C-alpha cells in the first residue's frame, strides 16, 4: 500500500530520517513509536507530502507520490491530529461533510455518509448533526475529527497522536472505538503515538524508530517476546513485559468448560491481564467468563495462567 525506499530527510542540515525502508500493508493498523525527535511525525507527514523527503522514493499504490498532484494525493488520505481542528462555526454535519463537498458529492449522498459515520462512532444522528463543536465534549470532538477524516472513504487514514490531549477514561474509550472501526472498515491506518500501551492495544504491527532509523518492526507480541535489543526492551517496559504479554492474550484462550462458580465474572473477551488484576483485587483463584449476553461460557483458573507452557488442560 505504502512503501518507503531508502528515505532520508533533513531540516537545516540536521538529519531526522536516515535511510528508512518500510512497507505499510493494505488493511493493517501500523503504529509508529519512538522518543521525541525520533522522526515519527515526520515519517507520517511525508506520506501525504506535508513534508517532502530529500532522498529515496515513497510509493503509494505502486506509484511514486511525486507523480500525484498534492491535492489529489491528500484527498485519498484522511488525516486526524491531536488538536482536531473542527471549524467552530460549522455544525457537526457540515464539518464531517468537508471533503465530500470539495469532491462535489450530491447532497443526498453526503447526508447518508454523515449519518453512517455518526452511527459508526455511536453518536445519535438526530442529536448531533446540528450541534456545534463547542457543544461537544473533548471525546466527542475527537470522534467527529476522525469521522471527518473518513468521510470521503479515503484509502489511508493518517493519525498523529490523536488521543494525546484526552483524559485517561475518554482516551481508553476512543482507543476501543478506533479498534472497532478498523475491524469493521478494514482501512489502512498509520498512527503515531508515544504511548506503549496504546500501541500494544491497537497495532497489527509496530515500528519503533530511533534517531530516524527503524530499530524493529513486528507485531506487538514479537516486540514483547523477542525485542531486537536493549533499546526496544527499555521502550516497551523491561520491568513489566510479562504483564504486557498477558494483555495481548484473551482470557477465553484458557477457559475451562465448567459450571459457573459463585462470585464475580468477566467478559469472555477480557485479556489475561484484566483477569489477573480481577483475581488479585478480589483475592480469588478463579473467575467466571460470560458472553456478550451475560451467559456463562466457563471458568478461568489462575493456575492455568501461570502453568508451564503446555501444562494447561
């Protein structure tokens, strides 16, 4: 979908990207991580030519990006940032419709798309279409910002620290929303973040940059289980890698098909990390798992979580 071939970029003689090679696969959610100054935002901005690279080639759908007119390229790429940037005197519906209107879509088609996106982000269209940004919470504004970026059905969604300014509860909610939207839409998404837990939750693959160079690319499990070097270990959290590994595994993987026990329960889609936290908090060694309708599906035992590999029943 997008390919970086030996890309370098400098600002005023300072090299911020150096010999970078990377391929973004169609339909994946690639998270770009790195410390401040590692080049992650520059990498993102080079995709839609908000920044031009100095050396190398960037391919989009097999074509070099310089073969596209800038406007045509950007219309194929949604862009969502931390500050949202909604037009304050426009309604929610008009904000979402910005790009479709630029493309000359018919009014009926635009209205249908606005309704579809509001429903996708779980905002009741009848309540929110005619509201203005100042009438929305920060989380709702961020939802509208992402909806606007998706409005013209772009090939790629670029996101630069989209949830960085939000409180932890709202941020967690929107992370879940983005994961759900990605699964439903199959969009190719490139997201920049410095938040390791966010990357582990959302990414199909992670690329870690350091001083403009790729240190490691892999799935969240690969970075945690097989870090390329000490820099990767330190970045993902050397002291709690085991806990983070538990967060990538569903509790249902170890469920025993047993009658429900007296006591609490967790959703079957909960992670093993959530299950360990629950059992520690309530000082129990088992917890019931239930499906979306609240029906018991089995029991998770702490002994199975910590059993040697291959020793669980």
